[in-house]
C-alpha cells in the first residue's frame, strides 16, 4: 500500500472514530451532524460503528485463511501457508476486539459483561477453535506437515464460521438483536433501519476496517516471509 493511501486510511479511520464518538444523538435531528436516538439503545448505539465492522473483519480474515489453506493444499507453496496463518492471526485479533466491544455494550445494556447469550457463546467457540489452530501449529515441528495439517484445519474451521456467526445466533432465543423471538426481526443493523447519516458512517467504518485489515495482512505476510528467509539462512 502506497504512503499516500496509508495516510488517507489513517485520516479516514480517525474521522470515523471521532464522528462515531462525538456526533450528538438527539430525538429530533435537525441536520446531518446529528444522529437520531434509537429506542432501547440511546448512546449505546454508537457501538454499532465499531463492534459490527470488527466482527465483519474477523469473518473476512477467517475466510481468507480458508482460501489460502485451499491454495496451499493444491500447490504446496509455503507462501500460501504464510498467508493462511497471517489471516487467521488477524482474524483472532479482530474477533477478540469484537468480543471486547460487545461485552462493553452488554454491560451497559444487559447489566453484565458476559451473559452466555447465543451470539456470545458462538464467538467464544470461534475463539476456542482458532486458538486450537495455533496450538496445532506450535505442536508440529516439520514445516510441510505443519502447513498441511494447518491448511486442513483452517478449511474445517472456516466452514464453521457462517454457522456460528450467522445461523446459530438466529435460531436460538437470546438477548442480542436478531435472536429467535426478536420483535424487530433481524435487528436495526441487519435490516439497515438506521438514519441515512448513520448508514453513511457505518459503511465508512466497515470500509475503513476492511482496508486496515488488508494493510495489516500485507505487512504480516511480508514479515513472515522475512522470518522464513532468516530461519532458512540460520
């Protein structure tokens, strides 16, 4: 990523974060620089601009780990293994961030940081699945065997992601918007029942975190390549 694009991305995310935190929420907005109050969420609705994009980015990263795993099995090119593990690592990071922001929201909305709601449970299971992925990699010393086992595991793990993220939380009763029995159906975010200016900021945040992930993935892959070269020389 070129320097100008990096600077633009930093400015973009900075603007998104400031707007998400600072733009006032009022009952009757008089312009685009005011957000309407969402009943039942009030100021807590600001978390939508951060929690959802982080969760989306983690899903994207896990899918990219799966894709690179498939490519490794087809080509046996170690570079695809580096891409797969790099994507999985970033997916874990964003999944943890999504869990933290979700827990903070749960504290203020439900009275506790953790309630074992179906969505909380599903993201916890995903963290365990990908935590085991890194345990597997650390337990195998042979490079080719480690890459092959990791690729197979990343494919199996990636296949479970849609179920734990999109299916399980919607087929079980829970506290989270979009759960079975939710009177609003899929919830304000999935149905996009937000004011136009909130939608603009939401999609701006989604785009910003996606580009941040791609930038970080590029850096992590290049670093992993240098580490691989260094280890080969030693």
